[in-house]
């Protein structure tokens, strides 16, 4: 038993030497190939089986396969030919933008020997890109007093190719004022400049149009052009100047979007508008243009995208400050992106044994892991370890590869040395992440909607819906309308769509007579990367509304103010076509169906109108008693809701010929006109005469009233105290009452003229003419038949009757005259067609009552 141990130790040493030899050989093996870019898929790169010393058939038997060093597999093994072929399109500019040498690395693994060969594939450039200008059109403003030999920067052309295939030269279109000069930068870049060769004169020519052509050195030569418009301005002789020729900034890559990095400042010694300076990028590559933004007014440079040190750690840009005259100044901007430990290590399970026997010897390789961290320096140094106290270990075998020897279900953790440290755990687990591989699908192949015309603006028309089977943001759909023009106007002035809900809204009120249908293309686009979209056609049909009344074309209204006359012969039989009313309705369908009817006729029963044709025909034969001139009013109505209508007046002359019509109409019109004028004159004279008589009567009546009232006032003044009897002692009409009161005073004064004994009335007796306190002579005087009192009483009765009769007569005459004037005014108003005159004279009875 004792001699057996040295033998086992020797065996272990031999195995260790063999393993070290394999690892040394693996590190030293390197295979190199060179291929041009843009090869088709499956193109041969190199004979890998020859370099491995194997036959093509042995590749599959020995488990030979390629292990890419990245997420994208660009090469594959052809097991039949034993060659390394391309697995897809290889674009050198996409893989190695700006690099002089483009080298791709992959590993070839022989699983039965667990041996790895490194393969380097150099991708050669071909002239597959033409030079291009980021700005195809440029406007340069130059003052007319600009000195000759002054230079103006022109846009820089880009060519992703390298070497002779890259940008080689610029050329300017022939002209008499400008020439082209190309400056070579420190990085071998070529910067074109426009040189003023001849003084400018704005009054002679205000604008110059030039073409700048950029060419590469490939075969064939590729070119790109930019159009330059030179605007000549007046007096501005000072160019802006930057405070410093170069601006530098160092920022961490985890900077928030929208953060201000630095401010470039240029000043112009001019004043006013000529001192205004606008900033712009003169030179900036595509990546920088997607990350940085320059405020044209303040000169502030801020981020509009996320910075990534691993994608680009340094940006070089050139900004220019230009005033309104076109003078400019340049300055460089250098931005360094500092690495931040923002990338966790990547662990890729390259090889895994399907099963391991339980009696496998110590050191058996069961898995191969590839660890990579995209950060740089300390942040990119990775340490791999296994959590827990398990019977396995990790061994670094080649490059970033680690070998795993037996154990159980394990979790491998990769931690970098950054601050703070980031780590990644790997499990044998497949996570299926959604990719944007399904475009939105509309629920219908096409949509249509019907809209009544005269719709309100902003009304909802129709809703379209699309479905995307993807999830999260890949399923978020945005709706939009394809740009189009309708009757010379943009589609966006008619309708708009809600980008979130797909509801279509009307931006204007539609008119069926102007626009009957509208064809719209709706696009649904998801928010995936890259976004996918689909289209659907939408047809909008405008429905007619009854918004147009019938329009009469014939008979048309004459422009000279006369009335058109239709002719009907006396010999016309029943059903004779006299004329036809021609009407159109701009609406359509039921709204344009018209029906005719005879609204009014001077001779009912003589003419009839076709309900649907508008033809005016005679119903019976014309008789001698029928008037020569017949007037018809025809109404036309459509069948819309609500219905609209129009009317027209027809004049039909009953005669056999036009000369006869004119003669008959002339003979009829002359007597009528003369009679009408005579009647009018008589009525006016009669009204004037009656009005004068009425006014004279009113004046005389008022004069008599005033005279009677004045006489009574004089009598009362002469009697003094004898007028003590109140008016309330007498009854009767107002006029009679006043007369009786005066007469009672006269009786008292003349009762006994011989003795001159006055008889005074007493206020205690209200219903007697004289007082009962008088003497015996007074009583005998009142009772005797031949006394003075009997004569005076008779006179009193006569006067009372006269007053009553005169009042009644004056009232009757005034009422009769006013009634007669009202009748005359009615006749005059009817003859003169001036009805307000009747309204004025009809007030005479009311005036007569007031005067009475």
C-alpha cells in the first residue's frame, strides 16, 4: 500500500502539465481574415476547417462552433464546406464609425477538447456612401460694403467612408463674385469657405444663387450638392467675436436630459439690430446633433438626449455666431463625457454540459461563462464569485471566460470595482422580452361615415380603432391623418383626429353643394423601436339638407322694372299651354323635388298649373267677357323638411297677336288713368272744402260761447250783492243753469218799479225763484195771472228751450260733418292707396265730441 501513493502523485502532476499546455496553446492561437463590407449573407470569409487542421465533416462531430463577442452574431460556420461565412449584412460605417481600421473578433470553440481559437476579421471599406450635406439649402447674408477676399464658412459635407472613398474635394458653381477655398483642419477635415472676389452692389443684384458640390475619391466618384443663397445687406462692418476661441466642459454620463452644459458668448461692437448675434452649430456630427442643442439667442448648450460614455466619450463641435449682416465668428466646443459606473457586468452562458456523472473527477469542466462590463478603467474591472458554501469553483481560462466545475444549481454573481459597485447574477433562465414585431391592425378594412351638411364646427364625426397585439409601449397607438389637399386647401383645415382616441372631428361646416365626399387616410403608429404603422381609408359622405329655396329661372324679373307678359289667343282651347315656370333647386334628392300650385288668379277657374311640370294651361275656352289682362301668382315648393318655397307673378294677355295686345292695353290704360286722376282731384277739393266749413263752424260756435259768457260776467259785476244765490239752487243742463241764475236776478230788480222795493232771495229755500218773506204786494204779484212774474216765467221757459235746442243742434251738426269727412277720407285713401290719410280723418268724430 505504501508504494502506491508516489504513483498517484506522479499521475496528478502529468494531468496538471497537460492542462497547462492546453491553456497555453489556447491563448496563443489567433486566426485572421479580411473581407470587404456589404457582402451578401452567406458569403465566404475564410476556410476555418483548414486553419483548425480538421476536415469539414469533423466540425460537427467535434462540436466546433463560433462564440460571438457581442450581442449580434455577424458570422456563422458552414458545416458542409467548413468555411466561416457572413450571417447578415456587414456595414463598416455602422460597426466602426470613424475608425481607420475595422476589426471584428469572435471565438471558435472545440467542445470535445474545450479549446478556443480567436478569430479576427478585418472589414475593408468600399465606396458605398456618397458625400452629403446636413443642410441642403443655406442662406448667407453679406453686407454690400464687405471687403474683397473676405471669407464666409460654408456647410461641411459628410462621407462615412474612409481613405480615398471619403470626402476629397469641393467645387463651386461658376460666378463673377465668389470663389471657393478649402481649409484643412488638424484632423484632416476639409472646411469649405466662400471668398468674396468682387465687391457687391445690393442695388445691382440683391441675391446670388450658388451650388456647392462635394466629391469623394471612389470609383465611381460619388457627389453631393448644397444650394447656397447669398443675400446682400446694407452697412454692417463689424463681425462678432467670441470671448474665447475654445470652450471645454467635462460632464458625467448620467446627466439629466435638459441640463445646461456651458454658454458660448460672442459680442458685436455694432449697435442696434446689427449687434444682434445668433448662434448655430457649424460643425457637428450626427451623434452630437442628437444629444446636444444650442440656443440660437443665448448661446446655451444643453442636452436633448442621454449621454453614454460607452457609446461616445468625447464630442467635438464648432459653433458660429452670426449677426444680421452675415458676419460670423467661430469657436470650438470640446465636451468630455466622464464614465459613471452605470453598466452592470454582462454574464453570458457560453457552454453548458447537459449532464455530469456523479463520479466525475475533480476539475471537470461543466460550464463556460463570458463576463464583460462596458464601463472603462476601474468601473470595467469585474470579479466573479459564487454565493454560498458549495462544492464548486470558478477558474479564469481565456480572456474574459470562466470555467465552472461541478456542483448543483448555482447562481453566479459578477461585480465590478466601481463606486458604487454594480453586480449581475446569472441563472439558467430564459426571459422572453417583448419586441415590436406586430404593426397595429384596424378593426375594419375601411371606414365610412355620413355627415349632414351645415354641421357645427368641432362636431365628432367617426371613431376609428386599431389593435396592437404587442404589450406596454409597443402597443401604445398614436393616430394621425395623412397630409392631403381637398379643393386646393389642406386636409387639416377640414378635419382633425384625436391622436389618442382616434375620434375624427370636423374643423369646418360642410356644404353638400360644394363638397359631397371626403377621402381620408388614417395612420395608426405604435411607440415601439422602431415604430410600426398601418393605414386605413376613411370615406366621409356629406348628406344634403334642405337649405336652398327653389330658384326661379323663368319667367325672369326684367331689369328695366317692367313686367313680362305671356300671350294667350282668344281661340285657345282647354289645355292650351300658355307658358312654363322653370325652377331649379340646388339641393338634391327629396329636397330638390318641386311641386307647383296656383296661389292666386285674377280669374279663378281659367288657368291651371301642372303640379310637377310647372306648365300653365287653360282650363276652359276663353270668353269675350274675360279680361284682357290676367294676373297669376304661382308658388313653387320643395319636399324638404321644413319645406322651402318661392313665388312668381305671371301676366297673361288674352289676344291673338302681340300688336293687338299692345293696342288693347293702350286703349284700356288711357281712360282708367284719366278717370283716376279726375276722381282724385274731385276728392281732394271736396275734402278741402268740407274741412274749411267744419273749421269755420267750430270757430263761430266758440265765439258765441265766449260772448255769452262775457255778458253774464258783466251783469254779475253790476249787481254786486244780489248775486248771493248759489248755483246749486238750480238744476238742469249746465248752460240752462247759468241762464236761469242770471234771469232770477233780473226778476228781483223789476218786481215793483214804482216803489223800487228790492226782493232779495234767501239761502234757506233752494227750489224757489223768490223769497217768501216779501210783503203782501210781492205775494199778490206772484199769484196774479197778468202780473210781471207770469210774463217773465214764460220768457224763462222760452230761453231754456232755446238753449237746449241750440246745444242739441250744434252737437248734431258737428257729429254729422265729422262722419261725412271720415267717409270722404276712406274714399280718398282707397283711390290714392294712401291708407294713413284714412286713419287721420277717422279721428274727426272724436274731435267733435271734445269740442261739444
